[in-house]
C-alpha cells in the first residue's frame, strides 16, 4: 500500500532515488503522507461524476502509529530523564562539557536529530561563532557524504544540492533578475576540513548536475574558513542493515499496516455517520414529487404493495472491525519493537524493573539507537569540542575554556525507568553492603546513583558527606561527655 501511495508523489528526475525515498519516509514522520491525494475521504463522486476510489482519498482518521514509535524510542533515548552525563578522568573536562551540554541545549538538538534520523540518517553540525559552540541537525535528503579513501569512517566532504525558486533567492539578497523569479536554480554548498564553502546559485537549465566536472562559482562573501582540520559534521546512520550512506529506517516495515489501520478507522467513522443518518429506500411509493423529509415527526405513506427501509450498518461488523484494528496495531508495533503495554491493565504502580520487562521490545530498540546516536554521534560531537579547545579558547557560560582533555571521555546512561522507592531502597542496601565489605569504594557507589539523585559533582558530594560525618561524630562525642558522670566510669 505504501508503494502505491508513494507512486502518486511527484518525482524530480534530477534528484537521485535516495532523495525520493527519504522524502517519502519523512512525510510519514511528519504526518503529511496523504496530503498529495486530491480528494477527502467523504468525496465519493468527483466533479466529472466519476466514482473516486478509496486509494485516491485522504483518510479522515489517522493513527500516526509510526510517529508514536519514533517519539517513544527517542524519549527513552534523549529525554531529560534519560540523557546521559559525561564522564572523564579529567574532572575539569567533565564538568565543563556537562555545562556546555546545558548551555547549548544539546539534549533538544539530539531529540530533533534522532527524530529526523528515524528515516535512515541525519547530519549533526557543530559551529563555533565568536568562540561559542552551537549544534544543529539537518535532514539528509539533499546531502551527500564523501568518505576518505584511507579512513572510511572519516568524512572528507559533505555536499548539499537542491533546487530553489529565483524569487526565494531574491529575498535572500542574491542578484536574480525579476523575470527569472519563477525559474529553478541549483543551490550548492560544501563542508570540508578547512571551510564551509557557499556557491553562487545557477539556473537548472544550464547545469548538468550529473556531470562530475561541473564547478559552481564560489560565493566568497558567505564562504567561511574554519580551518579546524576536520569536517564539523557527524553523519549518523540510524540502524543497521543500511548502506554506505543511510542506515535502516525505524518504522518502514510498519507503514503498510499503519495505512491499513488509517483506512479501516476512516471506514468505521464513515459507517457510524451513515448509521446516525441512514439512507431511506422507498419501493413503489405513492408519494408525490415533493421532497421527502426523514424523521420521527414525519409519516411516510406508501401503497400496500410498496415498502420503505432504512439502510443501516450492522453493529456486529463494527465490533469485528474494531477487533481487527487492534490486532493490526499489535502486529505493527511488534514488527518495529514498539510499546505494546496497555495502561488500563496496570492495577498499581510498578517498579522500574517491572516497567522494563513490560516494555522490553521498546527498550531493545532504544538500546540499538544508543549505539548510533550516543556512542556514534553525541560522543563524537563532544570529542570535536575537545579538539576545538586545543586550537582556540571557547566560551562556556561566559568563561574562556581551553585545552580540554578527551582522556577516557565516556557517556554514563541512566536507568531506562525512574526507580521507585522500593528500587532505591534495594540499591541503597546493595551499595552499602558492597562499600562496607570493601568490594566497592564510596566514590564509585556515589557515582553510580549520581544521575538518580541529581548529583552533578561526585567529589563535592563526597566532601559534604565527610563533613557531615565529622559533625555527627562530634555531636555524638559531646553527647557522651554530657551523659558520663564526673570523673569517668
């Protein structure tokens, strides 16, 4: 069904097939996959008096099931309670990077990147402007990565090519004649290890985009030389089973089932509307040519041989359709490892471990995404920041920071679900036993629960614990001294 729906999308032969596929999948995530269909669901007859097939109508009810799976998995990945903290052997580096993450709202950028990248890939950019670091994500349908021959995991250049109308370029300040406002132009931009190179737009009619020897004239005004020594972009492949450019799509295998659900829901809605206002059929009526009005207050007279009926939909069919939709939903969620738990069946508050078991499939999906967007993207972005700090100072919360260390730089992920009081009590007992038995240091024990209790500086917390222990010990000694008789025992 998705293949038939996509076949109705307009296709530009100048773009590669990859761009068309990503555009179609992006429409699924955005909820615009039916917008190109010309008729609403309740349009049965077009202007020419022809019957409109269901496949040419936009569903009136939409489940957005694929977007639900994407949002659930991304929330487990980078929401405020699931975003990782940064660890490093150099405490100063760890503190500064954690401050940078908050200042740049990097968790919001990563949520946007993981949502965009669910179609297969996404590009995350790093910019340094006036010594401040900025991050942004971009869809990849108009981007093409080129990898170094001697290092296939390192970007050599990222190229951007897309068409834009002349009137849009005029508004952006380009010298485009007014009579060319309706013409299509190629916009081009490249990123390499030395610069972000902008090119002057060229008319599509004079450019052979497939020609490797065609060169766009450089826009020297907008071109920026960063000289970082690396391409300031992380190219993220969403899931395994992709190709050299794009990873696997999070939801593609469930799209057909979602379309089936959307049309069934729309048909069910249509049936309920018709049942509320059924069609009247009169056989051999003796009525005149005046308009017949349906309703309990209007009597309809027919001859003895005549008959009148209301065409209604049987309630059994509606119930069967509802059950079928539920089964399709379960099947779609199972195919993409979505959340199939039903909140109505939860009788009481569950522990964090119980919630993990209930949503194990969704956690497996988010766990795979941690590899792509955590170790493969977020950590790489932070390493870029460290490399920049060795070349120049960067401002973090208004302070100049330079020469950060990437020694043992790592991400510390929190629990999938917030622990309940029972979970915390069990953790506290276990950690106390391990620390008292000399198996685990108090620093490691405190660090293991730092995220749960919002402890930003483990060392500072240990100092506070030691100070409080000294105060309690002094108070205990003072109490003993006051209770002992004069002269001792």
